[in-house]
């Protein structure tokens, strides 16, 4: 895979998130997209507490959703 083909930024975490947590990335993106009115770190804390997600993975998902 050429360097320019590799995902950059938050999306670079997606393969490991899918492998570790057993759900497609669309599942996590949809969950976070439904958290209307919450701040970035509140969403991260929610993923960590409710789904046992690590901080880096949770932060990547939230950052990706908020950037769209």
C-alpha cells in the first residue's frame, strides 16, 4: 500500500478499532453521531465508560465524527 493510500488522522485508527471491539466502524460512528449536545470529551468519556473503549480509540472516533 502506498503511503498516500494509507488513512491519515483519526481514520488511521479504524482498522484496530474494528479488530479490538468487534464492530464495524460504522457502528461506532453512528453511536457517536447520536450523542447530540455533548462536548468532545464528554463523548470520549461516554465511549470509555459505556463501551470499555480506550482513550485513543474513543478520541479518534469522536474527532472523526465532529470533523464531518
